[in-house]
């Protein structure tokens, strides 16, 4: 059946039996592909019927469907003419794992971060209202997104004017970590009230069937609907905000979904349809453990996904903070719905009263940490680099400006491979470098990581410790240490060229130096463990005999370390960093090659410029 689906129009006239077959084939295709490419599995398996229903009731791309975060858009991609490329999901040059405007006209708004869909949808719907368009705009947001304040900012603006705006609240009672907060409790009350929506629909059907007076009875019934709802529940957050509420609806039942969506289309104001889906539906392993199967690497379908153990920077961070927390009862940990991803699962169990999962609320997490500091605690905010961008003002205004020694454990620094430009952690160094009195460490290995946090817990200033996804480099050489700020190694006796780098990409600098040695150029590799502040005098001494300085940086050029060193070192300096562009998704080697970060590329660039020195 899936072979016959080349556009959304092809699903509109399928029979019930054909729809059932299509749903099964979509799940099979997603499981097969994700088992090979990795990706977001459980959430996509849960929205198969919802995706089908949306494309049967609405007319994409004329009607705009916006998927919050975008990670649950796999079925949407398969139904909108991209199935022939689906095997290249998250592969270099293939399909993005998120919605992407440049990929398809059916992706009207790109995403990767949470809770942006409703704001974008309001903008599109408002533009349509201004021009007189009758097109619908549909935002699909998960219940986890409702832990982010931006959702409420958007909802607060939904009733400003008449808009053809429909919000689908995909409630699978899960986010990446367990949902927290008052909104989850509010939704839990809704989950017991499906009888209201069923009663309303059945009453409409009955009245409509009565000749002549039926339509009048429907209008009369609308006049007393508020009374009926009060018989079922006492409070509805959404309708208090001027939004019509429909639901809960079984989100894995196409017919019930179509009834609800058609009802939503008749609303004279913004309408929210609350659907309940089963995360991981159709794949037993994912149904049993949806959190584990939220995002997975490649796996054997018959055996299920097996994690690679606890050898990673995230896991090592978890061990380090537990070690310090056992000695110091003032240490607290904060995460924004990423308990497992940041390696804090064991800490959360051991120190329940000192662990805080604030939901997808990065700005709140940072200011909350500032408050903990004022209260005499030592908070560690564990957060992905890409998500920390969302709290820049709080870091600047609520922490740094007030001189509060919050520690930022910045996971996923540098490239994150297949997740792509929405998730690459390449902006944090430039972001922190421009904030006064903040110390920034960028460890290359676990020993550096441990040392950085030891220094951080002693600091009277805010400290950021940034580290990459995955494992550390295996030991490839012995560096000569000069304290907690930097180390260096000489490839041969003299120093013709100094290569300065930091973090895990320093290995590429070392490998490039080995290539240069074969060409008769001797290099000193300097690894910065602390990238802010930098002791320029010490660095100048280490490069004194070099004719050329080469800075290698897995981050943006503008505002980065290379730019700073080039402006402050006396020796001719060239910088290899990301120059004013977003980097796509793919394997690490592919991304490094695109950026000129491979050892042979580095050596070639140094050789070319060394001849001119």
C-alpha cells in the first residue's frame, strides 16, 4: 500500500482496510529504516494514525502542518513524496531527521528545538487572516512541549483575532524524561473525560438526523455546551485562554481522529484537539520502554536496541558529580528534561532532594540555579550546548552580572553528527567568551573533565565545562602539562609551526602534525584545556620560535578562540573554524571534511601558508 502513496492526495480515498494496511506498512518502514540509520523511533511509531488523519482531512502544502521539534515527522515525510529517499534518513546528503523548509514544500517551518510550533502557526495563520486566505494552519505539539514557557506565550495570543488555527496536543504521557509540573497534572485530569467528547459527537449525530428541526437543535445544544462540560470537569485551562477544546481523542484511531479534526475545522476560533497516542506503538520493545526508544542508534530489530554501556562523556560527568556530591552536600544538579541524556539518572536516584528536572525550561533552569546560589548551594546546570542557547539572557543577566558561581555542564559540544544544524554545539564558546567573569573549560578526555569540575567547584565565578557527545579519545600521546589551563607536545626537537586547538578535535591537530613531520616541518601541538581566560603571555612563550600559528576550532569563527588569538598573538596566525554557515548532518568524518578539519586538509593548509611565512 505504501508503494502507491506518492503524495497526501493518495491517502484521501483509501478504505478503512487499506488505511489499516498502510499504518502497518508505515510502522514497518520506520522500524526498518531507524534500525539502520538511528533516529527518533518511539514518538514516530505513536503518531502514524494521527499523521494519516491529518493528511486526509487537510490539504498540505496549501494547509500548513507544523510539527513541534520536528522529530516525530517521519510518517509525514513518507506521505509527502519522500519515501524513495527515506532510507537515507539522517545520512549525509539525505533526509533530515527533523522538518526542514529546504527539503520539502510540505515542511512550512523547520524545527529541532521544542515548543516553537504554536508561535510559528499563529504567525502563519495571522498572515492568512490579513490576506483573506481560507487555508488552515495546524500545529502538532507533544505534551512534553507544554513544560516550556514559550507554549504559554503563544497560547496567550491565540485568541487575538479570528484565525483558521488548529492545535493538536499529542499527549503520550511522555517526554524525553518523565513530564513534570502542573500542566502534566492538568492533562491527566483531561484523560479521564473522554466521555464528554463522545457525548457531544453522538448528540450532534442524533440531532442532525432529525428532519427540518435538526440543525436548530444543534445550535441550541451549542448554547448549553458549557453547562454540559461543567458536569464533566470543573476547569479547562485552554478554554479559559479563549481556545476551544476538543478531546481527549484516541490518537491511534483514524476514524475518531477524523471526526475530531472535522469538528475543529468548524470552530470560529482557535481550536485545540487533545489526542492521546501510544508512544512506541507496534514495536514491542518500544512500547515497553518508550523513553529508551525515544532516540536510538542502529539496532537489531529482533533483539532491540542495546546501549553502548556507560563509556561516554555524559556518563563520566555523572560519576564525577556524584563523587563531589558525596563530599559536599551543597551540590545540586539541574536538568531540562534530559536526565538520562546528561548522565544524571544515578544522581537523581541517590540525591533526590538535590536533583531538579524542571522540564523543557532552559531559561528557568539557569535563573533557578542562580537562586540556589543565593541560598548557599552549588548548582550544576547540565544541558546540551544547543539548548543552552535558549537561556543566553539568563546566563548574562541572572548569573554572570550578579556574580553567582553557577556551574554549567555543557553536553554535546561540537558536532553531534546526524542530528544536524539544529543540534550542533558550535556556538557556546563564542557565546560565553563575550560574557565577563565566566571561566570556560573544554576537556579532551575524562581526566581533563575531572580536573575541570574540580576547579569549577572551587571557583567564585560562573564556570562552563563543555564536552562532546560520545567517548573520549583513546590516549594517543603524552602532553606536557602546564597547569589546568593548557598542555603541549612537540612532534620533534624544534618548533616551526604551533598548532593550537581544544577539545576532542585536538586529535586531528596531532595527526596533522605527524603528516607535517614527514614533510620536514616540525610542529608543537598546544591543547587548551581552559579556553577562557587564556594566558596570552604563557602562550606567546610557547610559540616564540614558530614561524606560523594555526588554530583549529570545532566552533564558529566569529567570536571564537581563533579570532581572539589571531588578534592578540605576535606571530602570524591563521584560523580554521566554521565560517558563517550552518553545518548539515552526517557522520563526523564527513562533517570534518566539509569544514576542512581532517588531518590531511590541515597539513595541506599549513604547508601552503608555511611557505609564505
